[in-house]
C-alpha cells in the first residue's frame, strides 16, 4: 500500500511538473478485481467473519481470489506494469499453493518482528492471527525463498514481513502510477 | 454566450469523467495490491 501511495504522489507530481493530466490507462475487466476481492474481504478483512473462518476456508478463499486476480493481470498484459504485477502475484500464488494455501512465515521471522510466539500460543502449521500467513519452519516450507522472509529496516516505525512476490507487486504498482503522470513518450511506453 | 456555456459544460463533463476514471482505476489497483500481496504485519 505504501507503493501505491508513493506512486500516486510521485505520478501526480510528475504530471504537474510536465503540465499534463494524471491519467491511469484504461483497464480491462475491472469487475473481475472486485469479484476476486470479495472472498478475501470476508475471510481476511471483515472483523466479523475474519475470526470465524477456518484455515481451510481461508486457504480456499485465497487460492480462488488470487487465481481470479491473475486472470485480470493477464487481460491487462498490454500494460508493462501488469507483467511485473502478474509475476509478483504468480510467485506468491506458487508458494501459497505449494504450502497448503497460505503464505508461509518462519518462527524466526515472526520473532524478528517482535512477536512473542509463546504469548500468541502459535503452533506450527497454524494460521497467524487472521492473516494470510501460516507458521512454518524453513525446513518444512517448499520454495522458502518465496515466503514472507524480508523485513523492513529496524528504524521503520511499522513491523512487516514480505515476500519477493510482494516486492514485485509494489514495484509494478509504483511503476503504473509513476508512468501515468509522465510525458507523452513515457505514457506511450506504458503499453508495449 | 450560449455556446460558451455549452463549451464549459462539455469541459466540466470531461474533467469529471477523467476524475471518475482515475478514482476507479486507483481503487482497482488498491484492491489488486491488497489481494495479490501477502505481507504479515504486527497488527495481526
């Protein structure tokens, strides 16, 4: 979300500097994103239902939702940014589907985030709170290098772990918004 | 005078249309990023 905010501000400033209108290119099958997000909204974001969803339901909702989002990215592949966004999503979907339907995170990473595992009474293979993550040691994780294993610097006021796929998604979102405020030439380079 | 008002209304309509399209595209991108990403934060 920081990438979206940063890209939006950067794109607006760029548009203002170039004397142009900030214009995000037309996206195809926008409705698909809204449909795809509904299962995740119910299982991960809506406080009423978040705690009620079992790990199996959460995993199924995530897999279905991300598959639909991948189809949306494919429909919009005429925009270069969606190749980056789609690749990031594909990497996340790969590691999620190979590890039972949720994003693996190691006990070490959670400890580095300042989370007391004992206090949360977390067991291996259990979903971390109401999140998309499942607690798995690296030895039990398939494609561990695609899991949530990167952390923001210690001076950052917010503690968050993210994956290689998340990095690509952030880059793709920033790129799309930055290019939306660019010159005629760079706006033409949005598509390829 | 009449044509000036007509031109202004056309221009305003275009700006509103651009704004609506930008907001819709931005909302779509936010939902895509939220749905495609899987970071773990301390809030959970």
